[in-house]
């Protein structure tokens, strides 16, 4: 069941999704994003890499894969209902939460002035049976986004060069951390679970067995009151809120 009033906003929200790779948004929180888009909220993606190392095929070049994955991400975002997709262009697999990247993410936050930011949990180390270790880019992305949000994004004393570029301080009202080690918010996403799956399947370069993947994902994330005839699905977050 959805946490009471978790996303019951009184007006349309600007949501900025900042994650490491194409397909992260769909896998981590795609059903929630589809729920929000359906409700009229504006969803923008900003991926820190283009995922150019996401292949074991020795005949695939990083440049070619980058172009493929950018297109797949845009196709997936359309299925979700997102407004736009942007890429920062950091090297896949080498992402680190250094000061240069923190400044770049602070610029993005000030540029798009979101009400809500979605990222992922930098403390999430052990991932799943299939992938025992969480990707280092995921952890780096979550760390640099949280570090950019606080204390940098809302303070004129951090990165004064951004002021010179015309980017005034901006503080989002909420940050939703996906893949949270200690979640405090649950969203019932039953109505948009199939949208999530279709968006995941748009990442064709990453999926060798689409039918098998869909079957596995339909069997997971079910709530306690779920049944085969009436499946229910949830996504979980750590939500951070700042007083305005």
C-alpha cells in the first residue's frame, strides 16, 4: 500500500531523475515514474553516462553502443511518459563522486529547478542474487547527487562560477532515493507495472531473453495481499524532505 500522502502533491511537480546509466530509471523506479507521468507531473531524465561499456560482445565498439543505448533510453522514456532525456557524458564504469562531477550535477539541479529529484542509494552495496554487487557507477551517482543537493545546490557560496553562468541557487523540496537500503516510503505501482516492463524491454541491447525477463519481473515486488489472479506491486524509496 502506498505510504499515506507520499506523492499526493497538490499541484504538478517537476521531477528530475539523475542516475548513472540508460535503463537505471526503468529498472529502479520505472513504475513510480510512470505513475507520476500519468498523474500529470513533468519527468526529466539526466543520465550521467551513456552506458557505452554495457556489452560483452567483442565486436561492439563503445561509440556504437553509446548511440544505441541513447536511442533505447529515449524510447523507454517515451513509454514511461517522460518529457525529455539528457546525458552528461561521463565515462561509463569510471564514474566517481569527485568535485568536478558534483559541480556539474549542481549545475543541472540549478538549471532544471526541480521540485523532486530521484536518484539511488550510495550505501547499497550488495544488490541481488543475480548481481551480488551493486555497480560502482550506481553508488557514485547516488553519492554525487546527494552531495550536490546538500549543501551545494541551494547555497550561493558553493561553486560561485555557476552564479557567473546565470544559475541561481535552487533547493529541491524532496529527494526520492531508489534502491534504498533503509526505505521509509512505499508506492503501490500495480497500475503501472506493465508500463515499467514495456519500458525495460525497450533496452533491447541489454536483454538477451525478453520473455524470461518479463516473467521474472512479474513474479517479483509483489505485496502481501498479492495473488496470481490479482497481482499487486510496490516500489520502495528513502524520501528526504526539506522544509521550505
